[in-house]
C-alpha cells in the first residue's frame, strides 16, 4: 500500500480534520509507536492501517475504503 492510499483511507474513515491528528498521536498496541512513527521506521502502511482499524474497531466492511468511480 502506498502512503497516499493509507492517508486517503484514514481521511475517509475519520474525516479530514481528525486524520492527521490520529496518524500523529494514536499509539498502536502492536508496536508501541504512533502510526506516523511506525511508517517512518519502515512498517508497511497496510499494517499500520490494520492497526488503526483494530484500535478504533473499524468494521471489516469499511476497511477497504470508499469506492471511487474511475479508480
């Protein structure tokens, strides 16, 4: 997963106002790092997204993101 895809998923799920705050402040239980720190240290953004989904109990049906025609 590309970083831009990860960021779009976070914006779609949590809203543009909260997305960057969540990325920068939510500590992921599996790594003990924030989402931003985990990505910076080389963790695949897909794993970070899954960690955020688990932390916030995002339902399975919303974990793939919003369907966008033409993409």
